[in-house]
C-alpha cells in the first residue's frame, strides 16, 4: 500500500526566543535555587523525557545539557507551576543517566550512582555556547493540511558540557522498559534482595514500540529477493522507502538469528556480493530493558525456563566504543551495545564495510546523523512497527515501560513522580516525539510523521478520549492514532505491569480484521 499523508514539520522558532530573560543556562545551576531530581534507566525514553520538559516548563526556559555520553544529560528549566506544582525551589534540573537494569540496585539500597555533577563549577564553566533547537509544529487537523499548523512544543537551547560525574547520590527514580521483577529474573541487574525488590514501586509510564533495524545494503538485498519472489509487490523498486515496500523477516527467522541457529544469510536465500555471508548481530547489554524486551518477544526468555537464549557478544569490543564494528575484519559476529546509539553506530559501520547485520532497538530512537543513515527497520511477519498496527494487535514487539521508586515519595521527588506519570501520556508529548523521530527516515518516509514511536498505556487513558480505529479509511485511522496515541492492548493484567503476560484487549478495536492493510 502507498500512503498519501502529508508530513508534520519542525519549524524554526522565533529568533529572539532563546535570548529572552527567562532562558536558563548552565550558570543558573545553583543548589539554593534549583531543585534536583536524578533519574536513571532506559535510554529508549530519552526523547520523551525531553518532550516532557518542553511541555511542562515555562516556554523558552529549557536548556538541555548534553555530554559525550548520550546516556548522561540534564534538563534545566523553570517549571510551569500549573503542571508541576510544589517544588521547593524556583528552578528544576532533571539529571538522567543509566540503563534499565543497572539503576535498580543503587535505587533499592540507596547507594551512590554516577550522575552528572551539575552544581560543580568546572561542569558549569565547561559548557559551550547555546545552540537553539527549533520548536516542533503539527497540523491542526492531520487529515486537512490546509487548516494550517501550530506549535506543539516550544524551542529550547542545547549545550555541550563536560562529562563530569559524581556518585554522591542514589537515583530518586528509574525508568525501565519492562518491570523490575522481570529485569531481576532476566539477570539484567546487579544483585537485589527480595526485600529490596518488594520495596520498589512501579507505575505504568508509556508504551515503547521496538523494531528490528538492518544495515541498508541488507535491506536493499531483501527488497530485491522479496520483489522477485512476490513477497513484495512488483510495483516496488529497490530503495523504495514506503511501508508497502518494506521487506520482512519472520518471527521464527529472527529467533533463529539471535539465538545463533542461523549464522549465514544463505539459509534465507541471500548472497552478499562482498563475499562475507555471515549474519552479524547487534544486540544490547544484559542490563538493557530493550535487550530484555527482545528476549521475551523473540525467545520467551526468561518467561519460560530452559528455552534457548540470545547469543552473547563475541567481537571483543567495548560496548560504548565510538568505532564499534568498524574493523575491516571483526573478530566476532555479535556486538553488545550499551545504549541505542551504540547499536546505530555499529550498524552503520557494518554497512560501511559491506557486512549484513541485524539489530534490536526502540523505533522512536533518533538516528545518528541525518536522514540518510545507513540502517532501516524491517517488518516482522509482514507487519510494520507502526502505532496503528500495535493498537490493532497486529504487531507485538512492544512493552509498557515503568517508573520505579522506593518507599513513599515526598517533597520534590513525589512531585516529579506525579508529574511524570501524568505528563508522559500527554498526547502533545507523544505526538511530538513520534513526529521528530520519523523525520530521520528510519521507518519509511517523512511523509508519515505519525506512524510509530511511543504510545500511552491503555490503563492510564480515559475511555472517553479513545478514538475509533475501525473507520475503514486508513488515513482517518492513522490520524486518530496520531491524535491520541494509545495502545488498545496491555500486558498489565489486573493493572500490574507484567511483560510475560500475553497482550490482552483493554479497549475494543471494533474489528475482527487482524491483517495488515
């Protein structure tokens, strides 16, 4: 099928916005005037955390403080008191670090964790000049572009700062792509006692949609083979970026690849002209929630005992190496990436060396570089990783992320837990994340800005706000899911997050059809 949906755009903000008096900078970091909240965990929610800050801070006040490590950053702003009320100080800094598993032990036993030392004078003075980031705009009516656009989220400033860390404090809360119990069961965390695990509280936060990215040359080879076999329409051409022409791997093929039972592309009828027909795998480290989500979806591990597990890394490279997978002849075929950006770098380097590789990552993660990044997502069992396919129960590689904390939160931490659990499901935040992602061209084209990314968990959404997705008109259904991105299915049987629970309906889809359009 060929969609004909116009793109939402990212516009340039008013030129003077970033220089107004309320625009904060690193020099405004002061423990006497700035409330600090430290969040560890999932890198898959980075864009959503930024969008949350844009939507919940005074317009124009936000500054993102980045470092050489994409998992370590901070968000400094003046909170909008109509959305975040009760903080002890006038400004707010959210400090983010970690992966989904590594944060649980220090959070449970209240030990230090390596966060940015944002109040350190060397950190503040080492930040560069502000780089404006444009506001995000969206169509007033996605089915009627003539109705014009509006600013969805305001512009903000970005600074490049030194990676100055301190382990003086434990996480106040953590975000994980799957619930803590499963991470412990999967061996994805440092030792946590049962008493400490019982002391953790987990609230549903969002739905993260995952996908399977492959190197661009492999995507093209798959298109060639599947056009010839009739799996893809004859109207497709190699290099087409539409959903209709997106090639597919089956669930069984992917399980065979990641567990090591398929090691050569000839097993699937493909021959790499480079002469290297090895199947290269780009997975995440065990502490990653993305990795645990992939293990559950593809191998029922650790939900079922004694099933075959994922292959471990064997290329001998650091999981955070800037040149990961760039060797002319790598010593192994399996790379473990510490963060989503490491997976992207590895895939792009494999492609540059004409190796065919397949990975796992969340589909809302932005690209490294521009729209021509040398990786593409593929379908699973003929179904693309779009929000509409998730909402209709056609695509199952998704999880319900949780916000984790200990005890009974109070003060600034309690205030931020309330704000985050509400603000992450705000449709404006969800739409803005999804729109920004698809401009990177990793799913298909920028003409489909609402196709995939993140969604609201159905238990957090009022039934009165759920749109129809059985109108019989694809554009209307897409626009409805874009306007209110909510998953009609849930793993949270009885309200508690439980990723091993097969998805069950929460809202009626109103259709028996479960086939891709």
